[in-house]
């Protein structure tokens, strides 16, 4: 965790926010957590680096709410800032305790023993898919031992992000510029690195002393295994992960983060936060990107409400940007069917089409007081996005893209 990001994003205690606001995300727009107690740094167990680039990274330590006393650990550089810390640690204990010093041959023994249906095996599968898209395999040794070097073209997440930025007029924060950017559902962090590079380039183009020192990007997710890949990549410049070949056969990959992105890596950090209850003050963020996250939360409309809440509004051309990409790939295990945006109600006028449902929701169907109506669509598009499952299987999505501006309620 970078101290620069901790100071600028000023996280509130999520436990206090949850108790005051309740579990219903629809209450988010009317609830500003700015008056809630801010977290304080309780202790630092270990850190790496120091100096003018954000004070280095706190690798292990703890945060504390001075009001309720709740404590939030920092593990492998990732602060876990969620309402129920104990539940998060229980659910992800395997990822937290997973050894990284075992030879690949010994890891193969373990993988075969636990089989493909174990939670840790599913974690490896998802991490492989996202990390391959974000970083590929080249640069530091590549993949080995699988018969598949994984060198088919990757990087669809970044291509989608670049297209969304174009749709937003190449101005992440509107006419007022950008100081704070969120990557909501950042997974292994590739899009966050790209956002950091974009912000750095914008700052250099502006030649503004205040902007040259600002412009921070924060990637948030609930998936600790992926966040550890992201945070380790940030600290070392190398993304290290297991690339799936077939079944439970994986190969270790060490892929270099692109030099252009590493030059601006001091602008980037990664935290564990709940997208449906973000610990940030209302209107404190200049731009939010959320790629393939809408269908990965329990309440998609609640996510839209939270994005509208935390993003700074304004008159036309002045408001912050919200960049969305979704293939509407709904699953009951993640999102109860009554919360799906499309994929059901074929008899309705929208015919169950997710893009039509989302358009209706943003235009006129938002629940009263949800804040979703503040998201004004600037442009829509569709793009291909491939997700590599293993050497012989790739899922092809036709992902729906929306670039939105957040308007003040009266505008």
C-alpha cells in the first residue's frame, strides 16, 4: 500500500459505513461517507522503497478505525478494507497462505491431489485467464514445460479501455482534469497500469506543476489472489503467475510489465475493497473504469449507484467519467436472477437483451434516489474480448461498452 494513495483517497471505515448505511446499495447516493471516521495507519511491519514517489510500499501492517476500533490488515502490499474482514480472510485464506517457494514439480503433485474442483484450483484458473490477458507471457523467461507458450495475441482488456477513453473524448476527468481514478474490479491489474500510463501522459501534456505531481490510480477488487499478482507486479515490474495448459497442468510465467506503464507505476496502487460499499467520500473520484464487473457483483444496479456516488459530477463537459464494459454474462451463483440486467423476461419489450435493459435503466428506469440517472451516456459501442481458458479453449465475448459523464442532479 502506497502512503500517497492512502492519504489522497482517504478511506473511511467500511465497518462504520456498513452499520450506518446498511446492506442496501440503493441507499448509497443519499449516504455520503465523508463524515464517517477515516482509517489511520496503526503500524508498519515491513515496507519496500522510500522517497518522493509515494513513500514506497507498505508490504505488511495494519490500519485501524479510531472510532469503532476495527482493524484492517495489509498483506503482501494489499490493504483489506472491507466491512467484514474476518469473513474475507476466511474465504481467501488459501490464497493468503499459499506458498510461493515450492518447485513446480511439487506444485504439480499438490494440484493433482486436490483436483480441478477445489476452490484453490478455480482460483488458479481465473488468475491464469486474467493475467494472460493483462500481461501475456513474454519478457522474463516466458512459459515452459506445457507444450503451449501462450503467445497468441492478448491484451483485449487494455484495447477495450483505450476505446472507452476515446469514447469519453480522451478526457478521463472531463474538462476539469483528473487527480483520482478508480479501476473497479481490477483483477490482476493490467488495466490499472494502463490507466496510470494514461494519467501520466495527460499530466505531461498539460505541463501543469500541480497536475504533474498528481493523478493517482487505484485498482480495487475482492479477489486476493489476483490482487497479489497485481501488487507484486507493481513492486517488481514482473507479473508472475501460473498459465493453464490443460486440466490441472500449469506452467509458471514471468512476464515483464510494459516499460511505458512501469514509468508511471508510482501512480498506481491496489486495494481489497467491496465495489458495492466503497470506502470513499461522495464525488471524490474524477473517473471510474469498470470492465467486466457489472456481472460479477451481487447487485449490478447497486454498482451503478456506487459509481455515480463516488464520481465527481458537473455540468455538461465538466463531469467525471464512468467507463463500463460488460458482456452480460450472468450466473446465479454470483447474481440472483432478479438482479440481472437482461438475460431474462423474454416477453418484455426489451426481449431480455442486456444492452436494451441497461439503456432503459440509465435513461428512465432507475429507481428513485438511486443516483443512476446522473450517468449520462456519451457513446455506446461493442467490441470483441477473448478470455483464454486453457491452451485449446478461448471464450469469445461481444462486450458492450458505455462511456458516461456524471452530471450534477440539477444539470
